[in-house]
DNA sequence: GATTGCCGCGTAAGCGCTTACTATCGGGCA
DNA sequence: TGCCCGATAGTAAGCGCTTACGCGGCAATC
């Protein structure tokens, strides 16, 4: 069933049916009614592919994220979706699981669908891909990676600042042995945080002992990284996590090991996802405005002002430090061995 | 840039370019190389709309879920996505936030895109919509709602059984005052659980006192429902939640109120999302095989056996009871007023 | 009563692809 | 030598829709 059948049934031309369905042009009320009736009776659903092909336009924007299991990404997605819905756009979502190969496929797919904008909330971006995108002419907005170009905007969070706040805070509480838990350390935005950690820690005197552990993004990854730190013999008084999601795993592992938080070890997260305030103990973390990020990403893709568009920009959000229950004064020097049940 | 430009540059016809790009038909190696080179140089990306229009086929399936914030849905999505990827399919996701209006729009959109199958993991389905879908001819699979038809499959979990297990277990532990926390009580699959709760509770003797509280699906909803129960004056020794996600909120609210779990109140969830084992105290819950659900949904949409397709079926999964830390013997009769800090 | 202008609608040309169907060219074979 | 067939590649007809263009008719204008 296509436009033509509807037209035949309503005894008009396909052009008229199209006009009615798209609410453009002048159509007599009675004709409109006939068309609508015919469409309804035939259970007609316009073929969006044909529509896109013919119309050329496309109120669709694509969003690619790294890990839909992490609530951080879900929040950004939902914010963008809400915005898209309000503005009459469609939001296409794809998930890469941090796999660069999937990412390439998804980008190709989005381009193939001729989205009118592409929001990339990912870390696994290599420069050749960025190049390929900046050669194209569809508006792109990155979160956390890349640099502005004629068709590329950037939104970033000042991670260095956030990490610095955390480290300084812990230092002030007397912590001198810190572990940093991360995932995918060689991906750009994540290495930024690691560097920030290293630098801050090194800059402080008296010097802080530190160690870095890496695992997968997620609850299980947080747990594993924690075990790794224990196993290495390093006994931190504070564990700084690259995000809340991993921190939740850390909390769990510590609890299972009989290590109290923050009594024995302080733990921090990053992002301030809703779970961070709901878990036990609640997480000291850094708030990242996901709502605003989703909003800004959508904006920068659809804002129609060609002047402002001409010079693409980079927006950097300042994070806000949030102190909760998972951090406290450093314990006196006691080895982990004594803390942990045999 | 389109097929024609590539063809011109490679000095062949569009048909040949198409053949090369789709790897069908016979093309001389040297020609193929020329075409590939031209496509690369022009940064050609095939227009998927045109491709779909012309080809008629469509390795795309759509999935609509109620609430992407709830990890339960994310897990199903990821399972289906993995499967789709392996089979060379595209998975289109849409989120309704339990809003029937959004649902209708998303369904129309999926049909408009001519997906080759539609997976609906939603509760807010009214019968007229089901009717509309069963009139159509695209394969549809529901989770938790609807009945099998020629083009409709169903996958469900025996919620009643799960709830019954929970109630019986709590009863055996001495609980005689139970609260049931739910969301969207008049949506089909959710009311099923509520009924199961009611029936089980009523069937048991000596009789159990019970109450039902309703709020939004989510952490905040769980908290609010808990407050509501408190405020009503009912003092349950156990709180049964319709899913883990809400239970996490309940746990948080109880902790804040200074009520210990399971010492003062036992709490149960449903679904066994990963967080249920990671939170503190870990949740007694009922395991629902999300992995398998995602898998089955995909299967039932793409399985090519026309014989098996002829008679659509309903698959019911039996849930498995998982006991963890959030449940314990009922406390002796002490009013909440005494438990809670003034 | 002829002219103007606008409303309402049909005609038809694409949008970028896929895919019959056809045409060409050698080579193998009788 | 003549013929047939397979390997290649081109031609062109759609897929279902939008939209520029144009035409008839009717009210308003002079």
C-alpha cells in the first residue's frame, strides 16, 4: 500500500495526498477529509525511506555512545531525546561497547541514513576517523574528544579540574597513598583524567604514593581493579575512580573484603549519576551536568544560525565537587593485611 | 556524491558500481579495483534510504522499550543488539518513558522505516494498538503483553510464580505485614504482579496484612513509595518491590530513615539486575533471564522457518528465586515510630 | 464582459539506488 | 570456420515519495 493506492481510493492525485499528509499547500477541506479517510482505511503508513529520498531533508540526528550500561550515557541520551522530541526530531541511538570497529560501522550507518547531525559521546575516536568526519559536511558534535572544525563542535568537561579537586580534598584529609582506577587508559579523554591524577599527585608535597589500576568500565571492572590493587601489595587509604559506575563496583568489593568505607579506605567517583547518591555509602564525586550536555549537543547540531555556525566552538563545562559519605580522614598506618579477614 | 559520480569516475555504469559495492554478480577484478578506488576517493557513502527503497529488503529490526534508565531494559537491548550484530542486522532503539503517545509515534516510525521485525519490551500497550499491529504483516514480538497471532509472538516471564515464591518465603520467615511497591499499576504486566501478590497473600493463613504503594519506576519512585507507606501508618516487616530498580530506592530510603535491612524490614526486588548483587545490602530477588529474552526476541523475528512461523507461539520463562542479604526473619512487633528517629 | 489573481489540484520530473534484461566479446568445441 | 556459452558490463525500469510547474475556474476589479 502506497501513496498511489490512497490517491486512487480518494480519487485524487498523489500530489494531493502528499500535501494533505504533510500539511503543506492548499487543499479543500472536503478533499482533505476524503484523503485522510482513505489513508486510515488502508492503514497507510508512509514509507520514510521514500520520503527522505524525495524530500532530501531529514529531521533525524544520530547519537553514538560508548556504553549504554553506564547510567552516565543513558542520562545524556535521555536529555537529548527529550530535546529532540520537543523539536520534532528523531534520535537514532547506537552503542559501541568501546569497540572501534563497531564505531566505524555505526558512523557509516548514520552517514548512510543521511542524518542531519551526529552526536558522538565516545572515547574510542582515532584521528583518521575524525578526519573523515571533518571532511564530510554533516554537523558533528563530540563529547570529550576532538577539536572544533567548520562542521565540528565540541563539548567537554574540565576533567583535570575535577580530579585535582578530588586529590586535593583527599590530601587535606590526610591521605598519602592513593590508587586511581580507570578503564581504557589509552583512550584520549580517559588518559586526560589519568594525567590529571598523576600531575596533581606529583605536584603535592609531601609526596603522595600512588598506583593505577585498569579494568573494564562497569561494576565488575571496578571490582577487579580493586582486587588487583590489593594483590599488588599496595595499601591505599583512598581509591579514586574514573567514574561512578566503576566506583560502585569498588564499593562492593571493599565491602566483601571487610574493608570499611570511609573508615579504612575512602572512595570517590566521577559524574554524579543518580546511583551515586543512593548507594551505600553514598559516593563523594564530581557532578557532570549530563542534562546540559545532552541539551548542548542537540543544540549545536540543529541551531540554525549560520553566523554562529560559521565558527564552531568548544564548550567546556566546569564540574562541581560533591562530598558525601564515601570519603573521610585517612586511617592511621595499618597494613591491609590486618584489615582483611584471613 | 552518489552512485553515478562514482560510476563516472570509474568509467563504468552505475549497475557495475552497485554490483561491486554489494558484492553480487560477476565483475572483473581490475574493474572492481577501479570502482573501489573511485568510491574511496570520493568518500562515497551509499544512501541507505535509496538502497532500501530500491532493494525492498531491510535487515533492520526495531526495539521499543519503556524505560532505558532501568538496567533491566538495557540488558535486553544489549543482548538483542549483540545478536543483531552477529547476524548482520541493524537494531533501532526507541524509548517511551511509559508514555502511550510516544509509543504510538515510535511504532509508526518503525513501520515507516519498514523494519523487518519489531520487538516491543513495553507495558503500556492498549488493545487497539495490538490490533493495529496484528493487522499489519511485519513480525512482532512482545515481551510480557499481548497474545500470539499469525505475525505476533510472545515472550513472558511467569511473574505470578516469582511473586508467590517471594511471599511464601517471607511468610516462612515470620512476616505477617507486607507492603507491595509498584509503578503504573493499571498496565497489564504490572497488574499481573500485583494480583499475584494479592492472591498469594490472601491465600495464606493466618492472614497477612498488606498494603500497596505506587510511584514512578525508578530510584526516586522507590523512595517515594516507601515514604508513602510510612506516612500511612502501616508498619510492614517486609517490602516487596515490583522490580530491583525500585527496590534500590527503597533500600536507600530505609537507610536514611534509620531502618535497618533486613533487621527491621526485609526488602525484595525482581529481575536480578547486576546492581542487585552489588548494592548494600544485596537484594533478595527473582532472576529474569534478560540475556535469553533478548535472544529469543531477536530469534522469533528473524527465524526463517516458514513452517514454525505459521503458528506463532508464546514462550514463558520460569524465574528463579535468589536469596541474598536484604531479607531475614521478621522482627518482633515494634511500631515504626519506635524505630525511626524523631 | 474581459482581465486579474488566487485557490485547488493534477502532471511529471526527479531523489539514489537495485536489478531484470540485453549486448558484447572471446574462447572452446564440433 | 561457424556456433554456443559464460563472463562482463551497460540500459533502463522502477521503488514511493516530494515538489516545481501549470492549468482550469471562480470571485473580484475596472
